[in-house]
C-alpha cells in the first residue's frame, strides 16, 4: 500500500518536508479554505497539487470533498449543490486527483468525549465514554426524549455523573463533542462559534422526519447523480464508515455494518462507488468482524485507514495501539496487499506522545504518535510483501 498522511494544508504545523523525511509517499488533504458547497476551481486544485509536488510528494487522496447537509437531508437546493459537487469532481479529474474520501454522516462527523485520555505509559488517546455522551445529549443538548435511546446501565452511569459535572466539565464535553473534533475538517461548527449548542440544535432540526430509509434514498440519489462524472474521469468515490458505527443523537446512520456496506454498494453497482475501509471506525462497533469485512469488500475498497479500538463491556471505546484492539491490522495488511497493493493507506488517530500534547495539533492527528504508527505499519507491509513474493501467503 502507498504510505500516505493526512495533512491540513500549508498552515499545518506538520510540514511536507517533515513528512517526506519520515517516509510518507502520498498526501491526503482537502481545500479547507473553500466553503462547503462551493466549487473547487481547476486553478485552486492545481495550486494545491503543484505545491505538494514541489515537495517531492503527490496528492493521493482528497479527504474530503464535503457533502453538504442539504444533499444529505434532501433540501430544496440539493440539485444545485450536487451540480457544484460534480464540477469540483471534474476539476479534480482534470488535475489527475482521482480518489475522493467523503462521508454521509448527518450533522456530526465523528464523536469522542475525551481527546487526551491518559494511558499507563504517559501517552494519551481519544476516548468515547458512552455515559458522558449520554449526559451531553440529555442534560446539555436537552434533546427531546433522548433518555429513551440509552439502556438502564448507561442511564445509571449518567446519574452518577450529575453531581460532578461542573460548568467547566460541561464546557469540556461541548468542546470535545461538537467543536474540536469538527471545525478543522470543514465542519458545521467552528471554534469561534459563540453558541455552539444552539447552532447544533438547529442543525439537528434539519433532519426532523429523515429516517434511515430517507437518508439511504438521498445517498443513492447523490451517488447516481455523480457517477457519470466519476466514470468520465475514472474517479473513485470512497465513503467513510460512520464513527462511531452506532445510532446517535436520534440521527440515522447508514454506514455502520456489513448490511449497510452491502446496501450502498448494491444500490449503485458502479465500480467507482466504493469504500474507505476505516478499521478504527468499524472496530468501534462490537458487532463488526473487521478482517471478515476486509476480505468481503477488498475489491470495492479504494482507500484504507489503519487504526484500532478497544470496546469495553459498558459500551465505551478507546483508541488502541496499532497492533492491539479489535482491528487486527497485521491481518488487514495481508488482505489488502494481496488484493490491491497500490491502495493508498494512512495511519490514523495515534496517541499524543513526546510533547505532541503541547503542539496544538488537530484532535487525533499527532506527529510523533502517527510517525511511530507509520513506522510500525510500514514494517508490516514490507514483511507481508516479502512473504507474498516468496509464496508464503
């Protein structure tokens, strides 16, 4: 697999020169300065491509070309927004950038409650505490009938939290759930939003009456509309699984499991309609057998995210070391190297370590932690490639 790295543009504190020195081959990035729904001009695409190439690297994957909320919930302007999306795809295709990672998650891109959960070795990781998330939903967001979405054990844990949830603790939850994990990736809420909870409530209202079937229909509508452009320019669209792969905040989630993946691939059976295989997101669902999913869908996977999670009995999950948790990354490398060794791959959500926590990196995107993970995974790839050449696997 091609060793790639998610990079957040020229203002990223991690420079392209640094990435070239640690063995990165391809860059995964976006035009973050262009607002969601606006056209990416050929000029802007080429500027980014040429900047990356001037540092001896290539623009391997767009992550992401955001799908506007109105496309997801089927708003009155969705056809106009889809036309803009198609024009952006054409310009990417003309520039030779042909792998597009996107998601179809309503409102909330990915969710964690703690961005620096301490590990025993002095590092820290992202963490999802189900009770804290439920507390946010019930007592901060105050979503109507939210408590009906949680089991008795979780609700009991929520009540245990109430006496210790100070205003500062509540502010931390808001920051972690709807601000710091969202705004830096073309999210709906930015860090300078003065009333993020109120903004978030308004976003949720957009999905009133939109159930699982309706969201699926809107995804199919979107994919059918863009496939002619993808076929013309040989562009691979690869949807990212929902993170976490669970129903949350009363919103429908439609890329969470085997049945979901099969549905969207069958709904639009074009080879350019494919999957971003994120082993971390999928492993956060105890219902998912990650290597089994990789074997089943390797031929429709166009981009790989390698990370792993550990799921606790109470429903919490935490980012695990790249060789720990539920994902079985060594086996995943075997599967994808045998199926398509040219796939772009990036390591993901590595720990904060060796001073990363002082650098102000985007949540989940440390330098030293990801560098360690890239070295580990790179060693596995080299070993697997040798074993394939020698006929051992």
